[in-house]
């Protein structure tokens, strides 16, 4: 498929001609390169991906509600599922480290 300048393609059409394995490899690399302070912890990330995997809005590794690749969205701790009233997963709440006061 050749891209014609000015022609608007939907994500579904673009993905039709892309190799899914390449997309997943790219997403794995993107997630691995996220800064530690941005990234959700591994348990939370896997929990989110499991919920997305069984979701009716998942299409070719992307969420049909927000348009994000779910791997990229789920990897960020401050992200949430875009379902408005009852999201399937929400922001990762971090417990603060023990506060140590020194004199
Ligand atoms: S982010 Fe939410 S709506 Fe989108 S695929 Fe995942 S669980 Fe479904």
C-alpha cells in the first residue's frame, strides 16, 4: 500500500498491511525504553494487558475507544482504560516509601 499525501487512512486500514509481529516487536521496544518513573510495575502491566486481551474494544493490538496501542497505554502508570464510567483498569497508585526523618 502506498501512502498518497492528503489521503486519510484509518488505523484499521493502515494495520491491514502491517506485519503484526513487527508491530508487537516495536511496542515491546517502546515499552522497554520508557523511563522508570513513567512505567507501571510489571504486575500491574500484565494485569492490564490481560484485561485488554479479553475486551470487546480490542482490535489488532489497539483500543477502539482511544486509538492507543494497548501495550503502550498499559505500560504507563498514570494511564487508565478510557471507558468512562467503569474503566477496566485505572491509574497505578503508588504507596509512598517509608518516610525517614533525620536530625
Ligand atoms: S484500554 Fe480499556 S477499553 Fe481499551 S482495550 Fe483495554 S480494557 Fe478495553
